[in-house]
C-alpha cells in the first residue's frame, strides 16, 4: 500500500468513526486529540490554534492550575450606574451639599461635561447596613440586600477612560485601543467550550444597545471562533438559526446527510482535515438549531422561578436575560455577557437609578439565589458593574432648574462580584470623604481582570497570545490579583 | 503505519514551527544531514532566540530599565561588563558570561529567570554556544538590509521551472529531498486563478473555452484576460480596504455614516489602470502635497482619514486627536514597512531598534492636519467635495455652456448699448424703482407699508424677477404670517421705505427658511444667506432675523441660548449664532463694534459646505473680520417647530428696537457680484441720474442686470435668463458632490512631542520629523509627508518592496513567504524562502530595467522616485474609467508581479496532499503543493450571486445595503445612527466590496466568515471554521435566494433532464463536473425534495418568497423549490467555498 492510499484509508476510517465522535460536539475526532493535546494546550493554548489540524480550537482545555470557577456571568450595567446612589455611602456629601468641590480634589481630573466648580451633590437615598457582614446599601436597592452576605463589594474601582465607548472597550478588553480580544474571548480561548450545541461565549442585551458595539465581544487578534455570539432580542436568538420558510427539519436533515456524504467524499480525495472540521460545523449547526429555541423558551421554567426573577416569557427584558444567563451556563456556556445600557444619568440621577433598579434589582438578586439553589454559584463568577462611576458633583444648572444628574467619573466607583471563589460578605476599598478618590485598596480594571482569571485557574501573565511579535494578554503589562477578594 | 493520521499530524504540529529544516537534524531525509554541523547563521538561528528570550530585558529598551547588558548590538554584547566579564567572547564559549549564565546549575543564577516563562531549550543553548564557538558573527537584521537581486539558483530538474520563482522553490525542495506536486488539472487551475485575480469563479463558458484551447499559451491568455478585467480592480481593492481600514461609519459610540467611497473607487481604478505601486503609495500618503494636486491626488489621501473618528459628547478632543495620528503612524508602518511601530508609542520598542523618540519623529509627519479631535457625527474636517467622474463631466459641460452663453450675451449686448442708454434715460418715467438679485432667493419681505412676505414662487410673478427661483418652502398655515404685537410705522430707508420696530412688535414669517446642518446628507449641508438693512436704535437692539423658538430660554450673558440660528445686535456688535447646543456644539461669531443710529447693510452667510469658515458677515458690502466665539458645530441645528421672525425670536427681551428694511433670504451663498448689488440700496432712477463713469460697481451691475431682466430685447433677455439657469444648475450640481475626508497640511507644522507612556496629556521633549536610525542614516531627513512617502518607495528603504510582495504572496498562497506579514522585525517569523522574497522585491521595485543586469543600482541612493517627478499623471489618467490595459511600466508594476507569480509552476501545483507531505510540512511552508484554503467572506457571497445570475456588476458608487436582519443595529448599539435602510433592487446584489461597512455592527454575512470590522489596519488573513458559518450558508436569505435563482437557471438553461441540470449547476459552482457518486447523491436529494414539495405546494411557495428577486412565473413552484434546495446543497459544499 503506498502512502497516498494510506492517507485515504486513514481519512476514511476517520470519517467512518464519525458515529463515535459525532456527539462530542467539539470537532471531529478532536475528543481523542483533545486528551493528547490537553497538556500542550494548557501550557500554550496558542499551539492548538496555530495548527488547525491538531484540534478544534474550542476543545476544552485545562487552565494553569485548579480553578475555583468554570464560567462567568457578567452583568454589565452600561452607561455607568451611580455608586453614590447605591453603595458608596458618603455622609460628607450631605454635609457639603450644594457647596463647590474643594479645588484640591480636582487637580488633574478631567471631566466630560460639567465645570470643575460644580457643586457637591448628596444623594436623596438613605443607607443602611445589611446582612451579617453589614454591607452598606441604599434604600434604592430593595432586593439585593437579601444576598448581601453572598457578594463581594469593591468600592475602590478605578479606570482609565471617561467616555462610554472607550471605557466599555477598556473594561471588556483591558485596552482603550480597539482590536484587542474581549474578556470573554480570552476566557474561551483559555478554557475552550463545554457547550455541546451552543456557542461558548454568548452576549445578551436589554435596554439600549451598547456604546462600544461589537468590539466589546470581539475576538480582536484571536481567531474569530472566540468572539462572542450576540443573541438577538426578538425572534431567533442566533442569526440564520431557523430553516428557510417551507423547509422542515427533516428535509434539512436530508440535505445535511447528502452534504456530509459529498464532503466526506471530497475529504477522501483532497486529504485536508479542514474538510472534516467543516462537516462537523454543519452537524453542530444542526444541533444548535434544535437546542437554541429550547433554550430560549422560558415558559418551560416553573412559575416560582419566573416569579423569582420577575421574568415574562416572550419579552426582551433584563429579567429574562438573567434567567437566560442561568439556562446558558447550565448548558455549558463558558461566558455569558449581559448588557443593560441605561445608566447614563446626566440628569435626574435619583429617578433614573430608581427606574433602572426597578428593571434590574429583583432579577439580579434572583440570579444569585437561583444559581446558589442549583449549586451553580460555587463555580460560576457573577460580576455586576459598569464602565466607570459618577461624580460627587452635580451636573446641571446651579439653580437646579434642569438636571440634577451626575457626570462621568473614573476615579472611584463600585462593582460587586459573587460566586466562583470570591469571598462572600465583604466590602473592599474605601473612597475619601466626598467619594471622589479612592482612599484605600484601589482596584484597577487590570486587577479585576487578573483576579477573575486567577479564579478561573490562570496566571494572568501567562494567558498569552503572540501577535505582532509580542505576547499579548488581557491585563497588558499590569494587573495584581486582589487577594482580599478571594475566599 | 498503524498510528492514525491525526496522531501523526499532532506530532508534526508540536515540532518547532518557525521553519522546518532550518537546521540539519530537522531535515531527517534531506541531503543536508550528511556534512557535519553547518555554520550557524545569525539571522536565521540566533537573533530569533535573542529576540524572543532576551530582548525584553536586554534589548533596545534596556537603558530605560537601567539594565547594563544589551544583546541587541554586537558592540554592546561583547563589551566589558566589569570584573573582567564579557557576555560574549567570540570564539570562546567558555569565557562568555552568556553561556555561563544560560547553563548555570543554580536556578537562581540561570538566565532567563525562571519566572519569566522564557526558558531556553537545550537546542537553543547549543545553538548559542556553537555560534559563539564559530566566532559570534553578527549580521544586521535581514529585513533592515536593502534587498539585492539574488542569483537564480540552479536546479537538478531543469524542466520544471517556468520562471525564476520556481528555481528558488525547487532548489529548496531538492535540498529537502522533496518533489513538487504535479500541475493542478486545468479546470481547477482556472477556478483558482480566476478567484485569485478577480475574486469570482470562472463561468462554464470560460471553462469550456479554456479546456478547448490547446495552444501552449492558453493559460497565459487567461491570466492576461483576468488581469484586464475590471473585476481585478475590485478584487484587489477589497484587500486594500482591509489594510486601509476603510469603513462607511466612524466607529465609537455614535458610529455615524461617512462618505469615503470616492476613495474606494479611486483604489479600484488605480488597480485597474495598473498605477505603479510607488505612485499608488505616494498619492495616498501625500497626494495633497504634490505640486498643484489634481482632484484624484487629493482623493487618494483619504487613505489616512479612514481611521475611526470619535464624536461622543464630552470627550476630550486633544486625546482623540492623538489617537488619529497614532492610527496613521501604525497603519503606515504596518502596511508599508511591515513594522509594529505601535509598541514604541509608550516606550522604546522591546525587540526592534526603534526608540520612543523615533516613534514621535514619525508621528510628526502625520500630526499637522487641520482636524478636530472631536469628530463630527458624519464627515469631519478637512474634507473636499469629490465629484464623481460623471459629475466632473457634467460640471465641465455646464462651465463650457456658461462661458459660451456669457460670450453670446456679451456680443449681443455690445450691439445694443444704445438700447441700454435709452432705457436708462427713460427709467424715471417707467415706474421701475428697485432691482435685487433673485437667484436662489427663498423669500423676501420689503417691509414697505402693507407688504406681505413674499415667497419665491410669488416673487416670480413680479415684474422684476423674470425667472423662477429654487423650489420655495411651503408655509404651514397654522397661523398666518404677519406682524405681532403691533404693526410698524413706515419710515424712509436707503431703499425707499422701511419699517420702524419699537422693541415690542415683530414679524412672524411662519415655518419657512428651516435650514439645517448635518454633514451627512448633501441636502442638509445647507448654504444660506440673509440680507437686510438695519438701523439699531441702541447698542442692544436685539433680534434682527431669527429662526428659533420665541420662548425666553436660557441665556449666556446677554444672548439667548436657543437652538436654531439668529442675527442679533448686541453690545453694539452684530452676532451671528448657529446653535445646536450652546457652547458645545455651535457656531458663534461677532463683528467689531458697529455705529448705532445709522443704516447698515448686512449679509450673513452660513456655509455648510465650507469646512473652516462657515459663518461670514458682510457689512455695507465689506467682508468683516470676525471674532469667533465658538467654531464647532457637529450636529443638526434646526428647530423644526420654530418660525422665521423678523425683529423677534427668543422672547420679549429680544424684540428689535430700531429700523429694518428689505429682508431677503437666499438658499445659497451670494457671489461677489451679487454681494455688490445687494449692498447697493439706490433706486434705479437715482442710479440712472448718475453719469455712467461715476457709478459704483454695485450701481453699474444693478442697472445692467435690471435692464437684462426687464428692459433688454427678448433675444438678450433669453441669453441672460439662460446664463442664470446654468449658474443655478451648477450650484445644484455642486451640492450633490459627495464629500470626502482628505489629508491637508497646516501651513505651519504642529510641534510634536514625545508623549510619555503614550498619553496625550503627558508631553515630553519636543521632536522634529525624521526616520528611525535603523532605517536611515542619511543626513537629510524627509522634510514632510511627501518626502517621507518618496523615501518609502525609494531604493534606500529596505522594507516596502519586500512587505508588499509578501502580502501579494499571502493573497494567493494563504500565508506570506514571511508569515508575519505585519511584522518584519526581530519577532517576525523568518521568510521560508528569503532569496525568493528578495528576488520578488527587487523584480517589483526595479522592474525590467533591474532585470537587465542593472545590479549596480545603489540601494542607498536617495533618488527621487519617478512617480512624483513626472507629475504622477502620465501613466495614470484619473478620469479614465475604461477597464485596464496592461501598462508596460518597468517599475512597481503590480500586474506584472502578479502575473509572474501566477505563471509560476509553484503556483500551478495541485493542492491535493499526501500523507508524507502533510507530515513533513503541514503548513505548506516549503511549497511542495498548491494552496488550499477557504474563500474570503466576500468571495463566498460574490460567487453565490454570480452563479445564480443575481450579481449586478457595476463599478463603484456609494456603498449599498444588502440583506441584513431587520433591527440588528438597534439590538447591538446604543446610537441614533441605527437605521439600516435595506436597498431595493440592485443594491442587494452588488459585489461585497460595496457593502455598507458599519464598524460597530459588521454585516453578519461578512463577519461570520472572518471579515474584519476595520476598526484598525489588518493585513494578516485569518480563517476559522464555525457552525455559525454553516447556519449562514444554509439559512440566510442571501444564499436561499441565490439557490432559488440557481435553480431557475438550471431549469431554464439546461434541457437534458435532472442529471444534466445538476451536473451543470455543480460545475457552475465548483468548476468541475460531478463524479458518479456525487451525481447520484445530488439526484437522490433532488428526488427527495421533489417528493416533499410536490405534495406541499404552499411550502414551496413560502420558500420561493424568500428574497426580493422573483422567479420566472412559468416554472412549476414545487419543482423550483426542490431544485432550489439541491442548489443550496451545492452552494454549501466544502469545495464550493474553498479555493484549491
């Protein structure tokens, strides 16, 4: 037998073993390869991408060390919610309400809209301590206090950008420059996928669309297989998911069988393993067609669950997306990125925050309760937060006729995290008397990324991708794991 | 051989990737293994180790880190380190500190440090040691040494090579003990070369012709035909648009539309005309700086305005101004130099010899653009009107006609001077009193007693405006126009009679003159002018003419902040405010103090078509120097629910106190003659009374035009009328010119500074323009962008020719000869065939002259490239859009280069791969087979459109909006720019390079197949394989519609029954007939589909309704639907979306 015949025979064997591999969902034959590759891939996931024949780039991979968390749900509150109306209690602001901001504070600070002499502006909301941990939250939050002991609040977040698009890009890619892979892409690149018939990285959105656009979930210079798949808000969640009108699933199957036969036939002759991957892509697409509508069908949830979230099947709401996020992680999706762009309260910040919490507070809380109850919270990281915070100064006219809002503020803001190895029931960091600057335990965006990657089992300095001669990483050349935040 | 192929592939994949067989022991079965250790080559073997493992600390950036040892230069690496130590002692590894440290038994002492993740392999240690033993010879980095034409290497199999490329490839294969693959069969070859050169597969007729043509040069004829096809320019343009980050929107939060397609069409045309690549480079980088630049040369410079532009409210303009310049530097470096300059933005490059300072020296070539860091929502300055070729033709025609008509008019009038004199004498008794220009007049109010406002349509009826004006705006009759809160007393005025405004009354003209400014739509980029006589009673006489709410809104000092536009007399000065949002987004100017209690004539112009001087004011015929209080307008300013008011607006506080007369509103900017006439208040009889020699220019013109309008003989009047029609037609045409953002240079260059950590607000040392020392040691550095561009394509630059041919190679072979097409620096992968790369580069740069043994050409000479010396217009005729003829230009000839590549035996090899070869060379670096890879996004769609007969082939024009799921933009982005008005008709079926490219939400059909969002320059091809692609191909309307139309073609053009039809369609898509198995599988599928749809005609109808194009009504729906499903299957084949 000569070599050419051998290769054909081997290729033939490979495709006839399809019945064995076809349900693994991760690329034809890649189960076998994945185990062989796992060590190499763990050491350098890029090797799997460089050599497309070697394995599906989405094959599950082991991180650098035993992870605490396996997946992430990121509840991105885009537009930047006001920390001063929810978490960062500043009696000092009440004391100086209406007075100009001390000039010393403003040195070197850039403001997007307001003038530097804008008056300090106290919140109308009352604060109280909640849970055994005594976390401070305002009365605007009605539901979240129930899970105060399960979350890790960071009041000392800092970021580099003060405009929405760049700040969102920064929060999601670790760089203000475009073209870098998003957080979800890095995680998917590092860990691969466990979803059998769904994308590894799913993007949901409610309220307005995002300022940063698809770069927020783009894969940058990573192969586009790692980019987030943005689910539609209505109709089919995934573009082109439904068969053409008039074509039944059975007929599609018939065509797919024929297509598979023809592609296998080509594989025998051309010997290119890409053809095998193609065959598998079509098979996975077919499975996706079945599973995605089922996934989206919230009416299969119990009334109790729907009530818990305040979800209403058929609508595009934050509550539905929270419930959907749980259903996605249950099905092995690695990274669920949820956007709710509605927090840009340059005017009427009190009413605005109240209105948005009405949309989101119950569902956010429900997600934590639901994940916990299902045993998923232990290895799922939940992140809540926006791209920056809001100023302690008022935005609007001095006579109060107009706005009573707050401007963009990057020097100090609050986010919280839960599950997946975060230490529950603590608050990290403090701001100064007026909530302008971080006074203690600053946590930069890069530190947050480093910490989350740490819990996913990665040394953030080693989750790299070689591009333009340089090893790039999510945390650029920065990032320190926030040890205090770890359980 | 019992191990599975996959395992074998795996083992290969884990082998060192850089380049196979670079070292003796890798080429297990090559000839090179016999003769002991080969000399270690610095560039091939050593620099990659030093760069990857050592330079981060011991490289160009080491001084900044206070690290003493540097390993990036010979002098530094061999220098004494103190204590008698030297890192490298040539010839003596034992004495070399480097060897000691990399082999140190104590982990704490061993280099690189354990925690750096950069441990050396044993092989790397051995190589370093052996290199030092052999004398530690340094070489300059290969890419920074100008290429010299290498000798074509001899080969054993002399019959295989078809040109020099093959000698280089075969020589290597012979060294490796490998054979090239046989030539691909003709059909496959035709498909390959057609896709490569035109982006579209061959038609079945093309196939038949080629298969029939037995002449020895049949293939060459095909290549020439493809290169001459206009499709070639489109194919080449698409790739260039990726590199040039072309997009139809601005990116960032608002992501508004922009109009850069005139540049895209320039690129298509340049490729089709085969513009020499040096000229192509120079014109795009610096066409504006060429002596007397042509329109096309200016259009070319849009290349460096294709970057994103941020218009988000509240941003810091200085921050983004830096980003735009950085983008230009990085793009230029990537595209023309193959360098990752961006690293040096924040600090000295870690791997390559570029300092932080040198980055900003390059930056200084690109920072002197009169731009604003805060971009407009749509088109940001600087821009030019960029008429299409057709519009240029129309303009020339109109200008010719104007000249002709003017001559005729002058000749006729010259013969009738006596008529004019007689008419002038008779004027006092004629009853004619006044005359003003009425071209583009929208409305007037004479403010004579009892006069109503006159809209232009009514003015036309009048005696003194004997021609129609632009279409008048209709007045909403919610409240009739008229005086409010009183009515004025008539007063004498310069023109006769005016009106006395008492500070309470005003005239409400209703919903008229609702001008607007938006830089998106040509008809919203309004030009308008208001002409009025005014007599201010006090220094704060208030509103003269306004278009804004009459409510007392907020104020800034003593001016209202209302949205809209308005002329005010305030603080003794005329203020002209055009306001979207006061302060942030408005155009506000004021004159010097103006005397009160006397009459003045005022013309205020807002010119939306002018990027810099949008507001102009003329007082008594003289242009005023204005104080600009704010000169930034980004958005629409119209308050659509506001009225035009004379003497009012913005509430009671601003009612005019004084006298006003003769308000005229024009929807164009008056020309100088019109301005002179407008400023002349004198009545016709009073002008007539002045002796002819003593009349002012305004008086003379006014008299003459009044005669031409109302007194001249019919023949003369007709010519005069015609002249004005032509001028209006010209204005109208010019308003339709697309706008294009281009490069311009400030008269005085902006001072550049080093930006510490790359931050806009942290400037350091001032720097002057110059090239990095590693690339040029010349005393005289390029003085500006033009000289920089000329240097790029001069023989003194080692990189551009190499980088360019490498990218073209990648287009055809899927990977560059140097795979890191974007990085020719120390961290880039070495070329697999360095000599071939150099040969191609020199061949390309020097062309045929070089080929005639012109090796003496001094690569260091700073000769000025021909392209600009010759005025850049001889080879390339910008206005000629005919498809290309091969220009026999000897240098930088792109078509000649591509032809050389596709004519080579290397290119023509079959892509089928044997197991042995797959093991040896999984990535095909040795080129022992043809390329096989998935088509690019645009080719997959374009092919489906072509084979289904849907493709509308039309070169250029505005971008089109093909199918896209409704509401997608709204789902994805927060912006008011989310309306996607899907095209009707041909816009649905144009080639994909014309698809509207929205940065924040890419067209899903493009995105899913790895198209880039064009947020920034991308030159490296990526290809993935995902289920989303399968869904798109199976279910997206684009492909379902194409399948329906392909089915129709099958049924209508093939008469030989199902088998024949399927075979035809299979061949139309894959360029080959199906074999028996394929034939049977397709037929089986078709029969199943037929059985299904025949019983379900309504399902068939549903399928046939997908997409806008309707099928031929004569065809049986069930049959058509069944064929459509099988056609879809064919379009989904791996082979259909693959080039092999």
